[in-house]
């Protein structure tokens, strides 16, 4: 496991523990009123962990079905499914472990309460991720003409499926990065800001908060009003956020 991956896991682990502690103290809908403090903490932290595991799974499934959705909408839809998963877990735990079944008439209310908590947890996780993300517009550079080829550390992270491929772009998907290459695409567990540091040696730029693009990968540019999209080799399309349109245009990208 790399240091960057370790940092991501530690940060998210601390976030989950803090959320679990907060829920233990507030005890939503009185679910753990009769439990010792440690058992209550295990109950809430376990549910938060279940949601954390389910979120990326649902998010990737949604992206496959509707790849055009923005990340925020994707997260919102995934949260609806996560709430259903966690609600089911609560019903099972209350029945099997605590011998205190939740009445079926209360299930819809329970789901709405869990949905509210899940939305709050997703919002906190999103804010934490934004807080640690690098600023949009980060640029990487290839060596000057005639200089020796640079060692690009990120290439060492490529999965076997795409090893040796030319990198076209890197896009953020929840806790993972999708690396778009001449050999196809695959996922890497890493933050985009850390990846951009390791992409130094390749000519490229962060076109959007969730995208880094290699300059040589751009085949064309599509404009729809104020919206600018880069069409890349391999058919991927990378958005350009408004603050980055002018800098990229002045740099000759389009």
C-alpha cells in the first residue's frame, strides 16, 4: 500500500469514527437507548461503515447506467440506495441481535430518518474531500525539448490491464481514480491531487476539479453555450470548469 493510499484510508477512517461518535452521542430515533456506550458506538459506527462501503458500489453502478450525470447528482442518487441498505441492516440487527424488532408500520419512517442521516454523512464526506483536494487548474509539465525523459511516478501505479498504455486522462470517481489510456481504462485508489503530483513529467492540466487531461490526448473541443468539453482519444470527454477556460485557451489548448 502506498503512502497516498494510506493517507486516504486514515483520513476517511477518522471521519467515519467521528461520525460514529457523533451519532452515538445524539442517538437518532433512540435506537441504542438501552445499550452500553461502547455497544452503541459499535452499532452506529458499523452502520456508517456499511454506508461508506455501499456508496462507491452504488455510485459506480449508477455511472454505468447513466454516465452523463454530474458527480453531485450521482452521489445524491447513490445516497437513496445507501439509505435503503442501512435501513435493512437496522431491521435485521434489531430483530436478530437485539431481539427488539422494528414494527413494519415504522419502516417508512425509519427509512426517511436514515435517509436524512445518510445525506448528512455524504455531505460531510464530500466537504472533507473538497477540503483536501488540490485547487482546480494544476498543471504538469513534460521535460524541455532535448532534455532526458522524465520518470513519471504515476505510471508505476497502473494496473496490469493498462500497464504500458499512454495516459489520456485521469478522472475522480468517489474514492477512486479512473485512468483513461490507450489500452482502455481501469481504477486506482488515490486522490486526484496526489495523482497530479505524480503525473509531473507529462504535459497536462487539471481541467476540472475531478479531471486531469494530457494535452496530447485532446482531439477536439465542443462548446455548448458557456460549457466547454474536451473530446479525447479513446472517446472520453473531459469537462472544463469555467475558471479554467481562459487559462487553457491562453495556453493554446483550444
